[in-house]
C-alpha cells in the first residue's frame, strides 16, 4: 500500500517526538534530565497531546488512537482543562520552578468508542511531578520514573 508523502512526514515527526519521550532502558534512573527547564515557565495556553508514555512498550499516541481529533490540555492562570476525543478533565495546577502539581478535579464519563487516551491520563496524571519546557513550543510533563511522561506541543492559535 502506497502512503501519501504527507503521511510519511507526519509519521516521521511523531516517531522523533516519541523517541524523545520514550526514555532509554539502559540508562540509570538517577540520570539527570536535559537542561531545558525554565523556572516558573508560563505554560498558559492550549497544548496538543502528542504522546502519553509509561515505558518503551506501553504508550498512547492520541492522534493514532483517534485520528483527526485534537486532544489537548488548556492551562489558564491556576486551572487546567483536558479535552480528549469525548471526555474532559479539569482541576487546579501549581508550578514552582520545574515542579508541577495537577490537582484532582472533575471528569466527564461518557462512553466512547476509544477510551485509550482517557485511560492513560487517569493512570499518569497522579504521577506527574516535574516538567521540562523547550522554546515555548514543547512541554514534557514527567512522571515519577524516567520513562513516564506526557509530551505536549503548543497548539496553533486559530481565529
């Protein structure tokens, strides 16, 4: 089956992003993360969910799970809102240096054809503890183990 060039490019971009989030089994868990964190970074705005990773073989790519649906985080002054393909999660968050705390919040519980993103978010959100930012366009929300993360990409503003 011949894939369109656009699909190949998109697949390559997703693979590169996923590799940056997937961790490395051979590395020790005490290894320091790259120096990309901004102190008290301004994360307000809408961020597309690119990847939710637990380890090298356990991850969810929302765009692959439900193609064509923008699943995202929206950070405002002290609140977050997450929209998946059919449910939402919201709550309070705090940032201090590179630490981030996502407080418990409300979640809609509609039955969906594909619940992969919601299930992954329910598992990982309580484990998120730090974040790395890169040039105001990528955020990595880190879990308690080096491989765990949610990779977010700044959404384009549309009017």
